[in-house]
C-alpha cells in the first residue's frame, strides 16, 4: 500500500502541471488495494476485540455486508485511510481533485460525508451539516456479543488498565501532544493522533470533568443553512456510538489525573445526561437488606456475568458481608460493585476478611460503621440472644475483675503514697530535730564556755562515748567496728581528778572477768601513791561502764556507738538519772549527728566540734587548708583531686618540681588509719628520669622552669605515668584495694591528695594531741613518736613523750594550727600528725604537718592510763614525763641530801604504748591465765618503783587484740622491755608448728630499727640475756 500511495503521490504532483496526464486506472487500483488492506486489518482487529467479523457499511445502506462492499464504501475507506495515515496535505489535495471526484459514484449525501471526513475543519464542510435534507450518520457496527466495558480481574497480580480508558502515555512514534487550539475536533481527531484505531470498536468514557455542551458557532457563509446539534446515545447492549467528548475534555484528560467521585455526587455536578449513558460499572451497586443480598438485582446479575472467573471469591466475600450485617442487624447497606470487583486481587481469602475490609466496599460506610460500633448492637442481630447470654456473665466477671484490679491498684497507690508521705514526714521531722539539736548544741556550748572555769574545778561528771562517727561507706569497711570503738578504755582514768566521775559507754558487752580487771586496775591509784599494794581502794562508785541494749539490734547497719546509744532508751534513762542535778558534759569520738541527739536527750553540753565542721576539716584536703592557713610547712603535693586527668597532670608537675623526691603518696580524703593510702616509688621506675635530670642540670634551676625542655619532659612523664602507676603502686591495705584500679576508683570518687614522702633515711612520725577548751585556750595534752608494726605508713604505737623534735619548734607549730582550728569552729580534743627528718643536703631538720584528726585519739587514752598508773605529770611544753621516785631512788636521794631539806621527789619517765597489738593465738588462752603467765616470766608492774608493764584488755569474745604500756626511766631500756614482753607472750601462746597471725615480729623489727642495735651490741646482749637477743632476731 505504501508503494502505491507513493506512486500516486508522485503522479498527483504532475496534476498541478498537466491534468490530462493522469491515468484514472492507476488511481482506482491504488484505492482498491488500500480498501482491501484496511478492511482486512479492521476485521482482524475487531475479531480480536469482539470475537466476530465485521465490515464497514455505507451511510446510505444500513445492512451489514460481509462480502464485497459497494464502491461508495471504497471511497469512504480510502478517506479513512487518508485520515489514519496522518498525511493532511495528501487528503487535502485529494479533496480538491474535481475531475477525480466525477469518476466516483457518490450521491449527494455520501459526497458530503466524504467531505466532512476528509476535512472536518473546513468551514464549507461544516456548513453542509446545516442543510435540512442532509443527514450524516456515523457507520453502524454490529456485534454478536458485547465485550465487557470494565476491566475483568481474574486473580491476584498487577492491576490492568481498563481497556476503555485512554492510555496515559504516547507511543514512541506518535506526535507530540497538541494544545487545545491545534487539536482537530471530532472523533477523527482522536484517530488522527493515533489515540484509537480507526476501525476499532472503542467506547469513550464519560470524562471526569464534563463541560456544558456548547453549540457550534455561526460561521459566515454565502448560503444560510439551519443548524443542527449533534447528539448521540450510548448503550452497551445496543452497540450505538457514544457522543464524542469535546476537545477541551480531551485535553483535560491528558493534563490532569481524574478525581473519582461517587456516581450520585458526579450526577449532581454534571449537566443532565440520560441514565443510559452512564458507565455500567457504576450501576453494579448491590443493596443488602437486613443482611441478605438480592441475587436477582440487575447489579448482582451484571457483576456475575462480567466477573465469572473470580465469582467464587466474590461470593465468599459476600457471604462474610451478609453474616456481619445479619449479626449486627443492619437494615440496609449498599455495596459498591466497582470496589467489590477489585476484591479478588486485593485480598487473600485463605483468611476471613476483617470488618474494615468489608466496610471498605460499602457505600454508606459511615452509617453502617456507626451501627456496628453501637453498644449492644450485636445482641439485636442473628443469634443475639445466645451472644447476650454469654456476654452478660463475662462482662459481669470482667467488671468484678476490673473492680478488683482497680481496688488492688488503688491499694498499691495508696500504700505508696502513704509510704512516701510517711517518709516525707520523717524527713521533715528529722530535719527539724537536727536543726533543734544544733541550736541546743550552740546554746549549751555557750553555757559551758561561760562556766568552764567553775566546772573544771568543781565536782563534775564526764560522759565518754568513744564513737567512730565516720560516714557509712567508711564504717562498713572497718573490720570489728565495735572493737575499734573500744580501744580507748584509758578514758576511765579521768577519775585521777578527785572531782571527776566517769561514765564510759562501752560498745561491747564486757564479761565479769574484764570488769573485775578494770576495778583492780583503777583501784591501784592509792597503792601507787603510797607504794603499798595493800592500799588498793574500791572506786566503783567513781566510774560506770554502761553497754547500750541495742548493740546487737543492728548487726548489718554498721552503726556508730552514738547511734546505737540513741536507740537504747533504757541506757538513756539511766544516764539521765546519773547526771541529774550535776554538772556534766560529753566527750565523744569522731563527731556524728547522733552525738548532738544524745546530748540533747541528756541535756548536757558536748565538748567537741560540730559534726559538719569536723567532717570538713578531718579530710586530707581539709587538713591541707588548715595547715596552709596556719602557715606551717607541709609536704609538696596537691589536694582536691577528683579526676584521672587532674591526677596525672598534678603528679607530673610535682615530679618536675621536686626531682629529689623518690616516693609519692596517694591518700583518700575520708579514710583514716592508713587504710586509704598507697605509695609508689616513681623515680626508680620512670624511664625518662635520667634524661630529665640531665636536661635539668644542663639548664640550671632558673632557666629550667621557662625552657621548652621542661614542657617536653612534662609530656614524657604524662605518657609514662598511667602504665607506671598501674604496675608499681602499692596500697597499704591490700585486702581492701588489691589493685591500683580499685584504689583509683575510690580515690577519684571521694577525692584525695598527692604528697611527697620525705627524701631521707632518718624519718620520724609523731602525733600531738591538743585541747581547745570552751574558753578558747589551746593546750597540748599529749605527744609521742609513732611506732610502725604494720608498715611505715600505719601507726601501731607510740613512745611518750616525743623526743624527735625540739619542743619549742613543736609548740610553735601546734599553737598556729590550734589558733586556725579555733577560728574555724573546732572545739574539744584533736590530734595533729607531723613527720620529722634531716634534709640530705642542708643537714637540717625539717618538720612537715601531714594530717589532722578532729577527735579523741588512742594515744591520748593511753597517755591518760600512763599518768594514772604512775601518778605522773606530762609537760608537753618541754616534752618531759615526770613521776614520783621509786623506793630505791628515794633512798639514794635521801642519803645524798642527808642533813638538808630534800626537794620534791620526782624522776623522768618514758613509756612505750600500743593499742594495736594482735595475735591470733591469744584466743586460745584466757586473760587470767595470760596475766599469771606474764607475772611468772617477770612481765608486770612494780608499784614501788612505778615501772613495768600494764595491759589493756578490750573484749573477751575473740580475744585476739590487746594493748600494752611499758614504763621505764630511759627510752632504750623501755624499748627493749617492750620487745622482750612481745617475745615472751608470743612464746607462751604459740606452738612451734603454729605461729599464728600476728604483728609482734614487725613491732620488734621496728624497735630494733629505732634502737639501731649493731652486731656488737647484739653479741653483748646475747651474753647477758640470750632470750632478748632471740626476740630481737625474731
């Protein structure tokens, strides 16, 4: 066909120049071939679409011709071919060939039809439509059976576009979309744009947005004709052609996506169109009356006819819909046939559809959903009586359960609220009580200060409560807390003043044996003064030892003694009776809030500091602030460290500034007794130390502080320190802190200090006890050099008085510290630790203040016992302990001063005392047997000479701890006696194959270091007393 058309086109070009040159046979041949080809393609296409063979009929003959068409039809087909070929110029020229038209057997009506089809935009052709006698009809296409107008979905899968809907895309070889002004009008314009095939039986859908029908405009022509509106009907059953949409609607369908509305809403918005022109798919609505589908309704039958392949799924869905509507007594529901047709591909019918799935296909969804959700509606429908019979008991049971749960929840909430409210009231009451106790504490302290001079010289009662009021996390790590609080039995010796009665609160229940021991020990006062053992007196009316009844009531709470006494009402009542109508005051231990509470209960003043002040300045960092304010010398160091970075930076700076310091100490703020202390010999393990020392010597001290080498050294030290500390730090209490990381965790959480250990071979630690009286006077009451039976950083004893520091220097330091403490609100007893050493370069003695404890110390308690049994006097200003002469000394002095008035008999004394002696084998022997054994071995106290050994017994349950005081004339002899006593006790209580756990041997080694016994002295000692030499070797 293309070749014939091309040839005809070439000959047509010759028509312009010579009309006689045209051969009409060639033209007829080309049209015949075109007709046959188009007819064949049209019939094949319609056969594929409608399942039947169709042929075009002429406008004048309404019969269907399945064979040879008339010649007029050839011309029509040729014109249609020209239209479909989209060659506008070609059919324009063809229409102008007047001599060709005369050979075509067309009548007037058919001729006009051909004109209109060939050029529908020609004004002359449009005017022909106005002729009253001319009727233009579109070809009538018949069919055997109409094809469905809606997409029929037979199963799940991708949705297929409806065959009657216009495609939303253009083919690759189609022309670009045209605007409204350039688009030809009429059905041929759609074929001309290849939107539909020319011979296809295609139905055009009603456009989503329908414009009002506009009449053709009146165009000026030479001869007027009547206008006729073009209208048509569409019927799926009759096969009529639908009215063609206007070009505006076609363009709108291309430009925007249609917005679908329900048919009723669409009919309201459109221009009146007969009902038979609507899409049949919208007429498939199914009405369900009282849960029953009308199976004879046209919509149901139409849906069944057009969806027979998926009808089983639709019926199953309808059955579930009927059941739901019957169960809930829904009177009327309208099912959308269009949505119901989509159900088979959208849902899996292996599972029953849900209520929301059913509601999605119902048009009056809101009304039906309101009925379904109405309370009790289920009981009005099918089987509603049975459902109600089962639902009512269940609801009642559920209501009962709900009521029970609500009551339970209300009970829980009420109990929680009552508990919280009770705790709030307790907190408020406790806060108010503590505030009241603090106010009364200050009020009674003022009264005590105003009457102190009278009270201290008159009859009075002192209540001693040796309570360790540390914070909870410290008390729970103190082993044998009750025993540690009972190490100050020497407080009983305050009865040395004849005007003083003592009430001692004991944290342990003492046996009758121990009570008898202290009765005899305190009764020695008269015998000591007379030197006659028969003069012993009974002083039980001068002292009382009371044990609170609540000592065993809180075994897991690690409560201090003051707290236990607070919750012991019978002991409190007895104390109130004992101090009634008498001047009395309390002396505590480590201050605690409950000390104020007990003092308030007894209505007596407390000779001590406020707990908050004591806790603040008893820490390591707090003591550094006191020493800095006092202007006394302290070890190089940093305090207030709470982070790892701060620790490393501070230590690096200290190492660079103090190159001569070999060992550095790390002390936790709140720990006491050396438990929170660790040390590290940094210099001996620092790899860059020799390089730093070389650079330091090369730059000199003045240039070194400003040189870049110092910054580089700081970086190198900071890089080495983490690994060095992790490997070489040694905690003093290895049981509590087995590793550096565990110690560091406690160190950073509580805060701590870094300080230098003295860089000298000769180091002495000493402790000084002071008293700030209520009048503000600062007095030194005890001093002594420390013994270290358990390492160099833990004190286990003392030698009284101190002999390592010049008394004048020590008095000056203590006076400064005492004045600062008084200005900070400190009151009562406290102790200061110093370290004295000889500087290796200047060879001068240096004294550093290292620690401050705002409490009554063990050393002071031992000093009180020492003064009691010797009837002596300790002058801390001159560090002299004087006592009355013994019988031998008295006779020698009487001979020397015969004939003259002798001076007051006195002699210098010294003592070694310890409260930390422990031996596991002591528990295997009673105290009575131990004392008899020691007496047999020469270990005892001589009343006449006022020299010897006195034991301090703490408890008789475990019996693995004891205290001992050895008194003599010179320090060396006292130390030797103390070491000899330890050896004898160890020998008597230990088996050869069971030495037991003890610190006796370490104490002996420390004494040996103090004495500086050489090998020659050891040989001499072995000749005179071999057992003492053996003790020193141990």
